[in-house]
């Protein structure tokens, strides 16, 4: 009786503790999110000093997003493509490197020494300002920068890293790779260490080679985490902004080939303050992210419960 | 890492193979370490060289202009005042990280300790919103900031830090594993007020998680570029990332002093690097702990 009474009187404290979080979330994130969606159906922008709208226009902004411009290009698709290309160039080597590193770190056979040092060094780039990285690489790779001074003395001519489409994209992808592989490695390591160690020992007693262990045990059991890591990386990739924005001073040079979706969005906040178009673009990015997140939730929730059971079945 | 080492399966051949694999692994680790550190090495070297030395050619040996570059970078007034940007970044990051850590712990505590109507729904709600990128609500956020008259102030960069879904999630995981209900009940028996119990008894027990999240939140805010660049207009209020972006855009028009540019980058990242060197162990472990198990 008294216990029941107690739990009722304490319930109000629960609301008290979570209130600040929810009030701030609703005011500063939920309301802005909803108003972003709301204004995506309006003409609402600035022309000179005059504010146009808000005037309801239905799906006009969405249609505009998918209308080819004077060059016959559909801006949204181009920038979406750029974002995906740069994500893939960075993420694929990142996954390979991280997988290899995490296997090396966790291998009971190799027993690598100095792990603390290696991990510390490899995680560090993740904490460095993306803007500092961008500016640093911009200066290092510029036509008069140190890297080109080396190339010049070796070949007699310079290489224009940032003035050509694919080299520029590769540089941006490389910075993202350098910044994120340490983080991915730690996540994959946690995954590998979560695998029942006796499976590895049994395989070793049975005389399985390192390759067999990796492809027959580690990789299949790590798959759910690998999928999780890949999709969260993709969600992060969709938000790519700082590096290309600062590297190219916001113009996505050369010829807008490094312009990402969020840079495109950011442009609508410039002088035009086009909240209508920005809203429509936000909604589309939101839908893509929501679909990806849903897949993450699926892979996160279902295999976690089934993992222990499936381990035997698959191993 | 396995603690038991099975030697019965080892033959001479596999041992030799393991040794080769070990050597290759160290070579790979060395390569990746070099890859991670080389840009910083170049940065440090270049920040010690004068503009004319930098123009003259490439070297891996430090020069003597470090303090000259430092003085120039520190005193440059053309676009922004560097010490001011440093201070602005520090104030915003410090306040935002304190708010994030404290209120995430408080929210996680509320969800973990109390039973109330709608609790599970609210918990699921936080998990769902965790994945929503902040940029998506930027249009509405900017309008709201305008309505509140908070444009060109630090408030829009500090107050929203109270609601950080992913930090909340981390705290919730940590509390589940390290805060026994008995402790709270004992405090109740002693007549402690619930809010006081949280502040005096629970918070100190969460110190390891709080310190990791404090550092992560500080770094995240320190490095943030998108929102500050939208909200802060006057250059006296700029944070470091905005200042660096401005430096970048200037390089196009006029060459400027490259020694100074390298020094500005160096000064912007060095606080985080120093802190990281001291707490790297906690951070690397913290990332693994925060990793969603599954």
C-alpha cells in the first residue's frame, strides 16, 4: 500500500526531470522543423529589401527543385549526385581500412603492442575542426603550396588538385576519410570484441587460417554492425558541408562539381532568404534520412536480439 | 581481445606465418599513423616559417619565425580579432557543453528512476529524433531566432544544447549500468529531496560519463560551423570556424601572409589537441561505450 502511494507521489518528479529537455527541444527544434515543413508550401523570400510572401503555392517549390535550370541541369540531382560520389570515394576505403585495423587490433594471434598510441593517433583527426582541416589542405595543396613544391621539383610542373573535378572531389573525400576512419575503427572493434571469443579459439584449435577466420567467422557475425556503421556514415555523408564549403569558399568549384546538398540548402539562407525553397529541400533531405534511419533501426534492433541465437547457426 | 592463448594449435609453420602477419600489421599501422600525423607535421613546420620562406620552397625542417607569425596572427585586425574569436568559441563551447552534459544526465535520470505516464512513449520519441540532422530545421530555426530577437547573439548556440538526444542516450545507457536504485531509495529514507538526491548523490556517481560527454560536447561546439555561420553576423562575435572560413575566402583575392594563415590554423586546433592528449584514454573508451551495441 505505502509503496504504491510512494510511486504515485514520485511520478511528478519524473516530469520535472525531463521537462527542460522537452521544452527546449520543442521550442528550438520541433517548432522550427514543423515551420520549415510548413513554409515549404509557400512563396517566402527576399527580393532586394522587399519580403515576398508568405503566400501559399502548394507544391510549386518542390516542382522548382526538380526543374532543369538554364544549363539543362537539375540542381537537386546534381548536388545529390556530388554528395553521394564524394561520400563513396571516402567511405569505401574508410570501411576497408577500419575493418583491417579493427581485425589487427583485436587479433589474439598478433597481440599488437602500442595499441594505446596507435588508437590515440588515429582517433585524433575526428576531433580537429573540419574548417581547420579544409583550410590546411587548401593551403598544402594549392598551386604554390608545399605538396606542389615537391611535385614541381620532381616533375617540373604542378598538379592542380583543386581546379579539376575528380581531384577536387577526391581531396574532399580524403579529408572525410581521414577524419572518420578512427571512429569507425573503434565502433567495429567494439563489434568484434562483442563476438564470443570461444568461437575464435575453437577455430584456432581446428587449424583455421587467418583468412578463413575473417571470412567465415568475423565478417558474417560483424555484418549487422557493418551495416549500421555504413548507413550512419551515409546519413553523415548526406550532411556533408564544412569541408567542401570552406575548401571552395562556398562555390563548389570547379564548376559546382563539389557542391553538396547542404551547401545548396545553405545558399538559400544567403541574401535571398528563400525559406520556401529551403523548406522544400529540407523536407526531401528529411525523407531520405528517415528512410535510412528506419533501416538502421531495423538492423540495430532485430539482430541484437537474434545475435546470440544466430551465432551458432551461422558460425 | 582473448585472454586465453591456445598454443596447441600452433605449429612451426603457422608461427612463422603469424610473425609475417605481425610485421605486415605494424607496417600498416605505421603507414596509417603517418597518414594521420603528416598534415599536422606540415602545419607545425609551416607555422614556423616566414611568408618568403614558404614561397621559396618545401622543407621538413622548422624555421625561426614562429613567434613572428604568432604575433602577426594575434594582432591582425583586418577581418577579425583572433583572440576575440578564440574567446567567443571558448565561451560558447564551455556553456553549451555544461548544459548538454547536465541536462542530458537529468533527463536520463528522470526516465530511468521514475515511473510516469507516457514515459516509454517519450523515450521512444527521443530515439526517433536522434537521427534528424540539425540542418534540416535550419530554415525554421533562423526564423525563430529572428522572432526572439536572438540574431547575432550567442543564445541560439547555447540554449538548444539543453536538448541533445544522442548524449541523453549515452547517459541512459550509462545510468542503467552504474546507478543502483538502492542508493536513491536510501537517500529518500534519509529524507533527501529528489532534486537534491540527483545533484548531490547521482551526479558524482556519473562523473566518468559526464566528463566524456563534456569533452565531446565541447569539441562539437568548438568545431561547429554551420549554425554559428548562419546566426552570427558581426565579425566581433565570430567563432573560430567562421574566422577560418573568412581566411580561406581571402586567399583567393590576395595572397596574404601564408605564415600567418598556418599559425591561425595551428592556434585554432591546438587547445583541442592538448586536451585530447591528456584525456585520450577516456575518449577512445568513451566512443566504444557509446557505440550502440548491436
